[in-house]
């Protein structure tokens, strides 16, 4: 009996579970347009996948009721929907047509049946019973904006076919930082006229927002008119670019970027497609390869069915769920529709316990906010624990605004913690919605067309992180270098020596063999490093590039670069701000500045008095003054010094008078003899006079040595006089005309300069008649050579260096007026700018650029001809000024002062001695001696004789003389 009771209890419990459980079969409706084969397949096999995986929907199976409707047929749509509802369905999927979908949605809302869509919908609000897994338009628009900003697109053209495209691109169109030109494609299939207009506008960046089947044809026609080169970039808004055959454009060089939501190569997507194929084979059908390729909408349909099944299973675990027929003409609704749709809407919304509890532990669905993701989540597995996590035990009922158990207790899981909503990963990534039911947060892959791998993932986009490119700079550079290899680049140039010249030969040359020069060798060296081929082409009008101030149009080489008729432009091409705004430039391969080339002045004829040239006039005057001063000083000190007074008659031991040999004339003779290095028979005896003589000899030694050394240079080197020494001299005079190349960088420098000197020069040049501007630098140099010093030409210093190496009648005047550089010009947005710059930098570091310049400036084509003569001219002697020899005069002045002090000491000492011997006062003797010295006409001095010791008059001067006779030894 005990066993019988147990069996009865088991049967009752089992029956009670079956009463609360879902039906064994649950019907879901699918409405599709006639051309939605992929959508129908995805829907059908998603249902089969749910039925095979019992962990998704445990106690029931799904039955797919598929209906086909003509697109935009609202009448038949209403009938089909009502038919499905009468049969009893838990949800309706589709259709893709906007008008039909809106009609189906209104019926589902009225009967509270979930309506699940996977189409692009621009509406900014969602109905209560509607759910759309397609990324929201605002987030997609932000993704487009973020990617283009990272690609540094500032101006571009938008090509669209329907008004929906403008909605998708609203973030781009609203931005004030971007210059956007919008062009709509007409319904015809020939868009070449429109594409030609874009080409004429020189726009190289194009955004394409058209239906998928038009993408290939647009790109094909763009390639036919030359809009698919390495200088053109395309951004395609379609998320299914992988379905378009891009093989025809892989090697075009164009940069094609797109986004995708589904990676068709990941294992889950490959498995899904294989199930399609094998499933159809079971029914004896085959799928066309084009149909078998997964699309974004089909992946979204698969994820929608998976999401629906999981939500339905969670609802089934918490309450009795029955599915009953509904009638469009009745007022009965499905009571579980609200709970089921809310389970789906708030799936994967990560919430904290504070968000989950609303006072007393009640869950308030109106406060659901943030989102989150579970890392390392297995594909298709929710985090509610199937398997491994606690099972769900109660439903969500949005009609009451709370998650409640049947008994009124707060909704909890088996761990008795507030319930955190389930997260589901699908083919399109983590499926999560915001509080309004929009799928605004998702992740996209950034794709670029690669010549080797086709569409290649190069980054990702997310709402929080924006656009992030995962490729490194090395990968980008290596990809561009690989694309550059074996490609033939057109190089536009002009004939300018020594940059590009025609070979002088009797042979008939063609192609690149016709040219030689610095630029030709430079391009050749870069091509060897980067592996590309090149073809030189002369610019038709010979102009580098000048912008018309009225029309704003460029001519010359820049015009060819803008029209993409050339890939590189090289010559003595100065990098200026105006040119940089029009085209791209590589890093400089030569640095220089503006200078002046002028005819060398005629050599100055030798002067009759050229021997005076070694010293300046000031030095000659100072030397004459020194000669006079030293001579007079020597004479005065000789009269003061007692030792200079000698016995004129050596045979007479007791002379009556003494004589001074250094008379005024002898003093002049002594100094001039010393100056002329000849000497004289006059020899100073006193210390003071000898000091004067020694200092004078030192002075004459230095002066004569300096004179002799400098005289040799003046007599062997002919000096030249130039009327101008720089730009200041040109600006101050009007006799010598000056000019530059018309329309060149030098022309623009003076035209735009704000410096007063250069403004005056520009005024003089622009008003000169005849014009001082030339069509080329060569013409300007010829004009300088023939003007006989009446014309100066301004151009780059590197070109001047080349000319003066070969034309010895010309020279560079003054220094550099500015600083500038030569670079290689490329079309705007060229992908080769960085790699060309890297090649130039490598040539600089290895010394190749220096070797090339030496070859073409100093060795080839007559280089070095004027080097020797220039060196001789550079050795021109300069006259010595007072600054050079002033120190000699200082030494001489110091010596003369010392001599004067010494003479005064000797004089006073002698006067003191005489006063003592004669018994006279010192002042009387000093005054007598001074009076005699001041009597310059007397060259002899009476001898003062001593009296006998007993003679009181012995102290008197004999015969009134002033001499002194020393004791005579017997």
C-alpha cells in the first residue's frame, strides 16, 4: 500500500507540472517577402537548432509557420497575421518590408503578441510589444562618424540612393568640422556622368550608402573613369560588404573601408551555414552558393529565435504559460505577451543589487539602466546557469512594474540573491538592449580591402571606446610598401639644371634614358629601396605650379598632381604653405634659402700709391705723430740727462764746456733711421734716452713686420669692389635693377613679406618697366651675365651654388634671406607620402644625398671650374687698421712715459749733487739747470771747475760756465 501511495503522489505531481508547463509544440510565425530566401532559411534552421538543443527550450519544441507575402502588401499582411493568430502563436517574426512590418506590428500590439524584427528601422521609439535586433540608427551613425574621424577625413562626397541613407549618416551631416557634399544616385544604372563630376571636383574621398546590389556596379563604373586609384578612398556603410565580389578592386590601390556586425569566418557562422546546406540536402534540395553566404539580417534572425526561445523557457520555469488562439476582430489579448517581451528586452542588461532592489527588496523595472558583458561566455549560453548556474524560478510581469513571485515575495534565484538578468551571445555578438528596448550598444569590425587577403579586419568599434585600429604603424607601412612594389609611378618634372636635364648625345634616346641630373638619380635611388618602377614626364607648360588669385586654379606640375596625371613631382620644388594646402610633400631632401646672384665686379687697377695700402689712413697718421713725438721727446730727455753731456775734445782732459750729441735734428735722424731699419751714428748714453730708443725700436719692429707681411699680399692680389653687399644695399638704390622668377616661391616670398625692406623691394620689382621677372631661373642668370652689373637676380641658394661653380663671372652676394626646403610633391592624400619620406631619410643617413649633390654640383657638367679662382679671390688681403696695431702704440707710450720719469730722476739727482758741492741751495741749482735746458739753441755746456781747497772761491763756476769737471787722476 505504501508503494501505491507513492505512485499516486508521483502521478499527481507529474500531472501538476504538465498542467503548468508549456504545450509540447509552440508555434511561431514567420512572415517573409518573396526575395527573403536567406531570412526564411535562417528562421527555419534556427528553429531546428532550438529543437535539437534541449538546454535552450527544455519541455517544448518550436513549430515554424512560414508565410510569404508580397512586399508592401498591407491587405494580405493583415489576413496572414490574423490567420497565424487564430492558429495560436507565441510570436511573429518579420517581415523585412517597412510598410508591411508596420501593419503587422500594429496588430501584434493590439493583441499583445511579441513582434520580433531584424530589419533596419529609423524610428526613434519602439512599440511596447515590438523588439528589433538590428543596430539602432543613431549608434550606426556614430560608428560611421568615429571611423571617418580616425581616418582623418575632413571633406568628402556622400553618394546615396534613398532618403534612408541620410538618416544613417546624420552624425556626419550635422558635424561642423566636416565638409560634406551630398549627391543622390538616380534610378538609372549609368552613374558615370555623376562620377565624372566628382572627379572634376578633385574629391578623393567618397562615402557610399546604397543598396547592397548596387555597390559592385558603382565601384566598377568608378574604376572605368579613373576614380579607383591609390589616391581614392571609399567608405561603404553596408554591413554586408563581404557578400560583394571585391576581387576586381583588390589591386586597384584604392582604400576601401567598411564595417560588419557578423564575421562570416568565425566557427559559429561557418557551422550555421553548413547546417543550412546539410539540412536542405536531407530534403533533396541544394542551396545556391550565393544564398548560402550569411548576411547580417539572417544572423540577426538566428539570434532572434535563440533569444526568444531562452526567454520563453525562463517564463515557462516561473509560471503557467498557455498559448491560445487570438482573433483580430475580438478584444482578447495574450496575457503572457508582456512578460515574454520584457524578458527579451532586458536580457543581458547587467545590474547591481542596488538597481535590482526597490525598497524592501522589490525589483522596479523602470530603474533598469546600465549594461555589461560577461567575458569568456560560450557561444549561445546565457548566464542564468544552464548549465552551472542556479535556475530561474519566477517570471517578470511588466503590468505590475515589479518582478514578483506568485506569493508576492521578491523575485530571487536559487541562491536567494536579487536576480541579475541573463546575457546571451549570438552570431552578432552580445545581445543587449537599452531601457527603451533599442540595441544601441554593440561591437563592429572595421574592415579594409587588402590586395593579398581581401577584406581584412583592421580594428573594432564600440559605443564606449569608439573606433580603435589594431594594426600597427609598421603593418600599415609594410602594406603600402607591398602595394608600391612593381607599380609604375609617373614622375612629372621640368628641365632645370642640375636637377633634371636632357642628355647631350648624338644617339636617339627614349623614355627615362633621355634624362639625367640630381632628381633623376634621387628617384632612382628611392625606387631601388622601395621596389617601384617610374617614368619621367615633362610638364607641358614648364611651370612648377602657380595658383590663379581669381579662379583659385593651379597650373603646372601641381595641376597634374591634382588631376592624378602624375604620382610624383620633383625638381627644385620649394615647399610653401600655399602649395602644401594643395598637395602633399615628402620630407625635404635639400635645405636652402633665397640669395642674390650678381655679376662679379671688374678688378681694381693698381694704384700708383698702392704701397700705402697695407695700413689704413688712421695708422699712417698715428705713425707720423708717433715719429714726431718720439723725436722731440728724445731731444728733451737728452738735454735733461747728465750722461748725454760729453767732452767734445777727448784729448783735452779738462774741457771748458760739454756737448750734447742728440740735437733736435739728430733726434729726428735717429728715429727715422730706426724706422727705416738703417740705424745711425747717434747712440743714447743715459738710461732714460736708451729706454726711449728701445721702445721705439720695438715699435718699429712690429710696424715694419706688419707692413712687410701685408704689403706682399696687396702687391700680389688684385682687389675687387662690389657696389652691393646684400639685400639692404639693393633696396637703398635704384640704379641696379633686380628681379626673380615669375610665379615661383621667391616671387611669392617678396609678394607676401611683411618686412619693410622686402616690401620696398617688391614694390620696386612689381613696378619696374620693362619687367624684371623672368620665366625661368636660367633666363634670369643670363640676364645677370649680360647686364654688366646693372641687374641682380634672386633665387634659391642651391641654384646659385650650381651657377657660380660654372660661370666665373658671377658670384653670390650677401647671405640667405630666408630658410626653405625642396621636397617631392605628391597628390593630396597619397598613400605613398610616408614611405617616400622614409626613403629620403634613409638616403640622408647613408650619405647618398651628399654624394649626389657633390656629383652634380662640383663634378659633372663643368663643376669645379671656378673653385681655384674663387679660393684666390677669397684670400684677398685687408688693410690693417688701428685695431690691429693699436697695442704697439700703447707699448710705445708706456715706454716713453717710463723714459720721462727716469730722466727727471737723473736730472734732480744731479742738481742735488751740484747744490751740495757748491754750497748753493737745491732750488737755485735746479732753476739754473732748467733755464739751460730750455735754451734749446745751445748744444754745448760750460764746464764748472773746482777751485783749490784753500780757495774760498772754488765753488764758483769758472768763466761763468755751468759745466762740471770731474777730478783728474794724476
